[in-house]
C-alpha cells in the first residue's frame, strides 16, 4: 500500500509544471546562462541526445515512445559488456520514455547489462545500490518501451531493493519498492490505462523550498547537468541566486578539496551559508518535503550557519529584494506553464514577484514517521540510533598507528575509491587460498580508510601510512594515475571468481567451501542450498529455497529496530530487567544489515536461563520459524554452565510482519547473544566489530598487557583471572585505549 498522499495542491500553472517543462523553457529563453546573451540572433544550442524527452524529437528521428516514465525517474546506464554506442542507445530510449538521464550519484534507477551481482556492484559506491537506487537489468527498460506501460521491478532486479522508502515523486503509480500499483499486474499487463497521463505525472507538485535562495556550484557539472540541477531546484520553489546572496550552497562534489576553489568565504566564517551535497536536492525532490540538512553537509567546513525548517518558514514569508540576475521560481514556473519567454528578473520586480506566491505551509519530511508533517511545531529530525550517532571525525584525531583500534574509521572515507579497488584484490586472495596476502590487503584497506587526506593529491604519500607497504603503495599510485588497478579489472572479468564471491555471502560458506562448491558444479546460491550446504546443513532444503530470497535481502535500520523492540518486549515480559544492545553493522551506522545481532544480559539470571525461556516463547508465538544453531560458547555443551565467560548464541530465523498492510511476512536472520552482566561490555565490543577493529584489539591486549580479549571477556593470560567489563567503556579503560564511537569503527571495506 502506498503512503497516504498529501492533500491536493492548487491547480495554478506553477503547481502543475514538471522539471522537464522548466528545463525546456529555461533553455529556450537562455535564462540558464551565467552571463547575458550576446546581441543579435542567438545560436540554437544542440542538446545531447540523451536529454531528449518525449516532447521533442524521438531518438534518431524515430517515432515517439509512450511517456510511461516521469521526470522523477532519474536513470543511469552502467556499462559492463555493451559498448558505448549501445549504452547511448539505452539512454536515448529512456529519455524518450520520459526519464531524466543523470550521473550515478543522483540516480534512483541504475540499469546494467549483466545479471551477475558482483559485476553490477563493481565500481559503484555501496550507498548507491544499498540506499538510493534500484539496480535493474536493461531488459526492464526494453520491455517497458515494448509494452508501453510501467513494469514492476521484481522480475528485473539484480540487487536487493534500496533502503530509501520513497525514490519516486509519483506515488500514485509506483510504490517505494519499485513494484507497480493495482493498475499494472505482476506480469506487467495493464488492467487500466496503458500509460500514465501527463496530468498524473505532473500532479502533486509541492514547493518544499519555497522562499529559499540557492546557489549551485559548477564543480563536477557540465552544462547540461548544471541546467538540469537548476531546473530541479526551481521546480521545488527555490530561487537560484549568486553565491554571495545564497541561503544554501549546493555542490555535486562531496570532497572539501574539490569545493574550496569555488567558494567565496565571508570574514565571519560562522555566517557562511550551509554547504550541502546535491543528494539533499534528491531527497527533497523524492519526499516532496523539507529534509533536514545535517546528513548532507559537505565535510570539512565546520563553521557554517545552521538552517532549520523554522528558518525557512520565516524566509518564505519575508519579502526580500532579490539580486539582479537571479532566477525566481515563481515567475519561471508561470512562464514555463504558459510557454512565455523567460528572462532573468530585474531586481525591482523581485519583491513583487515573490509576493504573488500563495501562502502554503512548507511540508517537512519526518524519517521517524515516514510521512509528511505539516505542523510548524513538527519535531526536528532525530537520527537513528542517536546514542551512537557520533560519526563525526572532529574530536577523534587520526593516529598513524599499526593498530586499527587506535584509528577512527568512518563508514565511507575520503579515499573510498581506492579502498574498494583494493577490496577486490583482498577477496580474490581469500578465494585462491592466500590468507597472508589477503591479510596484508585487509590491513592496508583499514589504514587507508582511517586516513584523513585525499590521496589523489599525492598518491605517493600512501606508503607513509603504517600498514601500507611498497607494493600496495604502487597500486595506489596506479589507481590514481590510470583510474583503476589493472589486476582488479581482470579479477572483475573472471566469472568463476564472481560466482564464488557470491557463495561467500551465504551463511557458513568460507573460501575453501566456495571453491569446492564451484568445482562441484554449483553456479548460483540456489545451487548451494539445493546441494545441502549453507542453510541446507541446518534446515530442510525445500524450506531453505523457499525462504532464501528473504534471507538474502538487506534489512533496513528501521526494521532492525522493530525486530529488536519485539524481542526485548517479550524478554522483559518473561524476565523484567533485561538489558540489550543492537550490534553489528547496524551499530556502526550501516543503512542496511545482512542480519540482526542483539547482545542480551540480565543482572540476576544466567545467560542459559534467559536464552531457553526467550527462544521457547518466540517459537511458541511463531515469531521464530527456524533454529539454525544454539550453542554455549567458551564452555561445555551443558546449557547450565555458569562460568562468567560462557555465553549462549542462538542463530535464528525471525518472521516479521509485512512492511505494508496486507504484505507477506519476511524471514530475517537473527543472532541473539546472551552473556553474563560482568562481561557485557566486552561482548558488545566484540559483536559490534568491525572485524579488523576487533582483531587489533586482541593484538593490542596481548602485546601491551598479555591479556586475552574475546567477545566473552578479557582475561589475564598469566593468571587466568577475568577482568570484569560490565560496560563498553570498561574495555577501553582496561586496555588504555582512547574511546572510539561505534560509527568510527568501520575498519573494513
């Protein structure tokens, strides 16, 4: 079921104009030029073929396609096997269907010509396919054009659906998961109109940035991309102004070094306008509501004035005279709707033009409610996991240490490109049975991930980072000089390695098992399960195949929290006073997780007792459908073991309620870890990760103190004495380590 729609907006022309219309009229009037047009007859600018839309000539002069995609469809074509000409043909096809062709950073659909997950992911930053974009096979585009209707995504999906809850503005035609509404059946056949009308595509436009003055930096944007971004900003109700007058500055580049040359700073740095990455425009456009700017700030500019929705509401009501040369949204939208020529508005007309806008409350998107909130008293955005939300590097200095547990490491770093390229080599070394070489790459990746400087400026400086040797330093230099590492490119083209890498994403499949399975003829994850491996070693093979698609889907943060709430409500009904921490990638800030890890303790009851009672209750209520494994680690098999270092681990399959009313339930991987209260802190550190962070805590503990660290506690190797760590901070204090927040422990790829 799609989300409830906001109330209908006025039918005035400026409320019924799409980005496409604004873009065309800006171009026809030359209003997007940065300087006045020269006198005399203007020369018509040739637009790139891929920006051709259904209102213009079709691709290659052919017949127009039915406009079944809207301008809220931002599409990127990723080439794998096809040549450049074929890719350009796909772009023209998408544009003729009504889509906007964009770069990968702004896409909400990525189409590619491979069905292999590894090849589809290659070269993409994880947040692109995990958070913001559906990754589909190119046949979706071709079938959509052939049938003349919008087709659901599931049949064409290569990677799991992104975690974004709303990647299309037109919710009346498309659900957030990409599936079609009742108007299109699951096999793609229309039961109503065979195309979305222009009225449907253009309805529901809102002005969440009304009254805001926005300047767009030209960094990383060619002329067509700059024009398109300006049109999108205007369509949201904002005025486009010179930099010195801006309330907000938008940049397509996220690196401070790329942005600084384009900035004109003020003497009072704290009065500089917020500098935001252009993904903020994507989010506002997607939600059709104001979105908090905190998560979209360009890092490296700490002194900026803050901008809240209350500030924007005040700005919307003010009658400020705009500077000459500004593009005023109200007048541009009116001119676009009436096909009147557009000129930049003289300063004398600016206030009058603004006054013509009708009073309308600025909508605010609330990520906590997943809806649009109209009230001026709406709560400001609260980040998920607020108690662990400290992912800012300020205050946590970089240390050139050989130990990852001394280096704060963000989820995505300034040198993410080389990190991901080296990750290809690391995985390949694991698969071919070279663990020492794999560890060398893993250590280099961890070291580079924590480094604060942009290596593209001085690739040779990589060898100065502890953990990066001469050989890997040479690969870093090759990456920045040639744009890739030759060996990594070769590995990506090896179909056998790609298949085995997919196998290793399954439960219980390591590199040696992946090689054996491939040699035994397995070519898909379904083949692995059918052969009785992975989940098939624990569960009935037919059951495994049935629930495998659910288990392979990533779990969004909100769903992780919902599962934890259900579990702990039941735990405290049975044994009041239980404590818990959600660990794993969730705690380190990942937008989605492969499974849910929850560490549970009780001050008065043993781990075995809590485990037995809770699992029995969850199974009785049908919340746990399968028990994959139940173990008592660091102890005998007797579940009544009372050693302080013993803890129980339950590997389960949890059945959630459907994300939407009437939707089928989903099966999710759930690990419950039950420990004694006196080792709760160590257990939380161990299960939070990341792998290299925990590995180096063990190395540090042994080298500096001759202690043994594990997720069941810290013990003195000489005496065997347990050092109690009831709180997570006790681990850092005991080992004389500076505190590093969970979201800065992302020391792995």
